[in-house]
C-alpha cells in the first residue's frame, strides 16, 4: 500500500518521524504540493495525508485508487466531503490534539499586548537600559489583566481551557457559547454565559475560539467594532476569516480598538496586499504565522493520532470520520 503525505513539512519539518505510518505501507513525503501537482503525486496512492492541500470535486474523478484521506489537522474544509463520499473515500481529521498549545498561544498574544515583552527586550539589547537615568522605564503603557472582563467566544475544549487560564489571572470571564445558556461549568467552576451581542460590548478583552462557519465568517466586522470599547484587546487563534482584516486594520489605525493579536489570517500564506501588513511598526498589533499548533510535542501527538485513525480505518472501524 502506498501512503503519500502531500504537505509533510508543515507537521514535520524534519524533527519528527513518519515511522507510525511506515508499518502500514510505503510512505512517500512531499514538503509542499501545489494544485497542479496533486494528481501526479497522488495518482498511485490508496492513502493520502494532507494538511492544507485542497481536494475539489473534480480531483476525485482522477484518483481511482484513492480510499482514504487523513487530514493532519482539526479543520477539514480543504476536502470536498460530498465528493469524497460519492467516490467511497473515507475522510478523517484529528480533533483536540492542540488544545493546550492553542490556549497557550492565545494567552501569549494577549500578554504580549499587555506587557510588551518583545518591545522591551529589543530596547534592552539596543542599550536603552544602560543609558536609562532610572532603574526602570516603559516604552508603551502596560496593562494589568486582573479585574478586567474577557469574552471567550466559543466554548469547545480550547475555549474552556482559556477560560480557566484567564480566570487564574484574576479576570472576569464571560463565555459566549454556540448554543445559548446562562452558565457553564468547567472543571468544577461556574462561568457566566451571555449572547455575543451583549458580551462583546462590555469586554475589555475578546478572544475567539469558534469554528469557521457561514455564521461565524466576518463575525467581527465594522458593525460590531463600532459597539466595542475603544481600548478593547482582540485575540484570534481560531480562523482568520472570523475577523474582517480590512475592518480591524482600519479600527487600529483610527484607534477604535486597543490592540489585535492573531495567529491566523484570512488567506494563508499571507497575501502581500493583506490590510494588516500596513500596520507594520504599530505596537498594538501582534501577528504570528499560524504556529499555535507547532510545538514539537503537539505535532507528535498529531502524527500519532493520525496514524491511529488510519489503523482503525484499515481494521474496518474508522474513527474521527468527518464525511458520511
């Protein structure tokens, strides 16, 4: 059996092994697969592994041997599930492997906006502390989070973990669930829940942890931004299109919000004309290149879970299947 990994360098840039898959057959890895390379590279494979390589309806007609697509991620919108089912192809994903790492990144982005660690580190190495007449100095205003209100939008595994972390920092945590409810219990602690139209305007911090759907695309755009506090800090480690990049860039330039930290963007890799790139040098913007899932421990967990998915499929008892 031939197993082809189409964009291997994302999950494994060379510091891990694909050995968990080698017991099932021959493993062939490509660092990146462009759209016009897909059919040529996948034509002889029964098993394909992808992270962001897209499978459209017409692709399945050209891959008669294909039986299984393992998505090396939680999100599976890169695969036309209806077409996969029509061709008898099983599609699986890996849920929840990056819960702790993504929660950690969300809080890291927030702390960078409030504590300015990177800015002050650069300043110290530029000699500013050596030249300082006082024993300490600040380049931008710092913010204490204790007592501030945070709206956590999306209360899945990641959102719930973020609730606990921010509660430990002394914040007033309000959950914004997909289905309306008055409260949610997380590890024995109750948190108040409110609908999004009530929670966001009262928040000092907003952090997004919801999936990208038709309902959540452009969830934060100019109409909602106009209802927020002018010093609100917004964090997005969910999916880029949840936040309208153009509107958030304009809000930052016009100081309608206090700051924006994101690990995701509307189009990845980032487009050269992305509105957020016009904010280079703005201390109230922190952007990272979709690396919340990238700790070695997290990626190893991903590969091991994906191998288990394949094993269960081959045994006739698929798990984490995402298409009917």
